[in-house]
C-alpha cells in the first residue's frame, strides 16, 4: 500500500516529503498514520529502483529541516501501472485498500486494464461473504442475529455493497474498450 500510494500521489505531480506523507494519511485515513519506519524505507527502495527521484531544495531556509522534492520517473510510472493492472487479492477485497487502488486507477492508460480491476472487485462483492457465519460457516443475515450492533453492521455493509455494486456495473458497462478507443 505504501508503494502504491507514493507512486500514485507522485504521478499527480512532484511533492515535498511532508506533503506526500500528509496526502498519504488523508487518503488512507487519519486513523492510519504513516510511520517513518514504513515511509522512509519505501522511499529508499523506490529511489534505488529508479522509480522516483529526490532533489534537495538549495534555497536558504529559516527552519533547520532540508526540503526534498520527490518526483516520479518513467520507471516509477511503469511500476505504478504494473501494481494497478495486477490489483487482486487484498487490493480488491479490502475496502480501504481498494479505495487506494481506485484513487489512482485513472493512471492506468488502458481501458481494458481498468475494467479488469473493476471486474475483480465486483466478483468479490458478489461472492456472498458475511462478517458472521453459523456453525457450518454459512453466512448469517441480519435477521438471524440477536445483537443489534451486529445487525447494524450487516445492514450498513449491505447498503454500501449494493451502492458499490451498482456503481461498478455502471462503470464496467460504460467503459470504453480498446476497440472503441
């Protein structure tokens, strides 16, 4: 997720390190702070792989901190497209991770690739999963639960899922194909 967020945000344009971190936290949720222990090693790996560049702002500053501007390279753009094109598993089954994928999906230049990712998410949502199961691992419906909070969870999840499924179907149906572009 860290790599995807870095590459995706830099695909929108160069950023100073602090602005990058702030945007990552806004995108991924304020409750999920991006730690230095996750961010800096990821930035180092991406620099070493040639996916991003870093330039130091040489202008004199009042504060002691050095401003570094990060930018995406062609190799970084290729890596971003590779991650987006291959989004599967937790990247399409976990809602917050999928939203990060969705935030950058327009950076995938081929319509068929974007549609394939949306189809994988749709297949997951239509899979009939539930937060709660009975003794035989069959999904429980809200009417089968006594706990009002668990019933509420299922009602909310059902409504969110229905809205997302409708939106995904609309996007897939309206998506241009390589033949039409």
